[in-house]
């Protein structure tokens, strides 16, 4: 029961400028569904969140990527692009996937949007594209978790990272 309760906890120590509650709910629901496919096929899935001109939120169809990347398709959207979203695929001991990559941050910055990343351990990360920072919205198990996942293989996972911190992490320093 305790594990279930912990999975529902959302971190509140995020920097200012994080996602609106309705945005977070829409993304969380979509990524929860995508996680199941992502694990079964060991592929990333990706898409976009946008706001229609009438103010309502919309999500693009998710695109199936490969094992280590995904390029979402942007159909004509009547409104404003808000964020990218993608899964990090199935658990693999040799692939650190429990945190966003520098490429994830750079891609969102280059598109002028924010982003969301779902990990095999069930973490949900928010990317501040302009600030080049990322932080966990919620930790292990808040989204579906790959049954093969083993906590600890990626080392200690911080609650947030700057681009420079991710570069050091990716370079093993």
C-alpha cells in the first residue's frame, strides 16, 4: 500500500514556471498509455501538446520512434505549440534512461517549447526549454513502470538537472 501511495505523490519543489495543472493532467494521461506500448515494443513514442485558439488543450497523435530516438510529426495546428512529449522506451541495463538527455533539452530549446519525458522507471520529467533545466514532476512509479525495470542501475537520480549537469552525467563525470 505504501508503494501505491508514494506513486501518487507529485513533487512540489519544482522551480517556478512549471506546467499548469490541466496541461500536466493531459500529458500524464497520454504518456501513461504510451508507456505500455513503449515497453512492449522497446521504442520511444513522441508527440506534441498544443493549445487550440479557443483555449482548449490538444495532443497530436503519437509517433513510433526507434530504440533511442523519436521525431514527432507536427500536423497543421490551429493554435500554439506548448510542449513536446516522449517516452524513453523499455528498460535496458546498458542504456541510462531515467533522466532526460542533453539532446532532449536542446531540441525543446530549439523549437521554443517545453517538454515532458516518461522513463522506464515511471518517472515524469518536465523540461524548461528556455531555461535549459529539467525536473521531476513525480518519481518512480508515478507512470506505468516497465516490469523489467531495476532501480539503481542509473545511479542516484537527482530531482533536477541543468544542461551542464546532464552533460557531465552523460560523460561519466
